[in-house]
C-alpha cells in the first residue's frame, strides 16, 4: 500500500465528506437566498420539459442501484434469494436502462445551455464546473458498466469497492481493497468523490430542498368572488367605512 493509495482512498474521501457537510452548513447560514436551483424555465421550456424529467428519473434509479450494490452486503441479498447471477442480470439491465435515460437527459440539458442564448448567459462558472464533474462521473460509470458488465465477463465490485466504502463509513478504512480495481471504476469513484466536494457550492443543493411537505399540507380553500353568488352586487373602488352614526341608524332600522 503506497502513500498515493492512502491519499486517494482514505484522505481524499474523508476530506470531500468534511467539505460536503461543512459546506452545506455554511451555505445555508450565509447564502440562504442563493440556495436555489437557479431555474431558467422562463427562458426556455420546450427542451427543459424533456431533458429535466429524463435526467432526474434516470439519476434516481442510478442512485437506488448504487445504494443496493454498495451499501448492502452480498450476503444479505443472498439470504433473501438474490444470488450473484440474478443480481448481475438485474444490475446490468436496469443499470444500463437508467444510465441511458440519465445520459440522454443530461445531453439535452447541456445542449440547451449551450444553444439557448439567455440560458447560456445565466450559466455560472460553478454550473459549468458541476456539469464537467457530473458528466465525467456518469461517463466513467457507464464505460465501466459496458466494458466489464455488458461486453466483458463481469467484475465483482461488491468484493472490492463495496467493502472499501463501508470501511470508510465505519471508520476502519481499507485502501488496499481499491488497489486492484479496474481503472474505469477508480476514475468513476474519484470523479464522484470530487463531485461531492463541489456539491455545496453549486445548484445541486436543491436536492435537500425538495418540497416533500407539499404532499402533506392541508388543502387550500378557494372561495369564488363571482357576483352571481354574492348577496350583494359588487362595487368598484373602496368599500366605505361605517361610522358610529351609521351603526346606530342601522340598529334603529332593524327594530
């Protein structure tokens, strides 16, 4: 185990995690008004209407697959009847479909940013940096899947990458597990780690502002102001303010 292995597979992930956590805290405390997606929908909606759902739906499936493959030990899946063959077929087929959907959506979004003038002018340097690392992460992950899982004999990353990640989580790092991992998988992991370090300073913070409360909020009651449903006709202008004398006259009239 060389010092470079310790730097790449121990120091760098822990540093990225620290930046990820502290960066979000700093951003939320000192830049609440900047905690936004910086939506450009008002500039262009046709391409966004296709690209955004495709990318977000695809990336959700990709993340779900990573959670199952990296965080859940293979022994646990085998205990419920998911052996290596079934897992390999499911991960290859579903992972490839999710990757294609994500890449197609990302291509549409990047093309939109480059081709639509107002959208391009609203793109910041951090947006461009984020797209580079996001695209590189997805690209290397797709290359690794195609080379080893689809066209190749398959690579059992659940015996190397997965236990390495879990060793970091339990504060017992084992960088030697990453020494023999194929280069495509290593580049995928490094780009993803760098993306996590950049996360708090980009528009990706909107992930933690998903409107979950929208599904649990009470109904909003809208009442009609239609003149046909009112007891009195509508009047233009301000309503007159009743004086005490008017109140007395109205009380006498009711008697």
